[in-house]
């Protein structure tokens, strides 16, 4: 294997699959008390889709998180400086 300047999460052998994301989102951690409403989740994903920091439609290169997972959590906000693209869900 050649040495590259990308992180291991960006290499093909470490790509997160749709099946893995679905399995994560089905875990007990993602119960209705912890998750953003579907409309907020969809809006967050749309904002991230337009962001140049989104790599391969999944990974945020600003923080390294898996966007389809993190965007589902209501307590999380976008990590970009200056307030980010989206905020935690207010109670």
C-alpha cells in the first residue's frame, strides 16, 4: 500500500457504507428523545450536501464525523467556525 496524505477514513478500504449507516441509525441511541425531527434531519443533510467540506456525501472533513449519523442527533450542531450551517434542536 502506498502512503497517502489522506486520513485512513478517506481511503476506499475504510469507506462507510449505506448499510453501516442504517445499522447505526437503528441502534437504541437514536431513539425519538435523542433525534432531530425528520424535516430538520432532511434540512441538515441538504445544507451539508452543498458544503465543500462534505467528502463523498458522507464525511465532514472539518470534523471527521459521518454526517448522516451526526445530523440525526438533535443535540449536535455543525462544527464549522462562525456558527456552522445548522444548530442543535432547541427544546
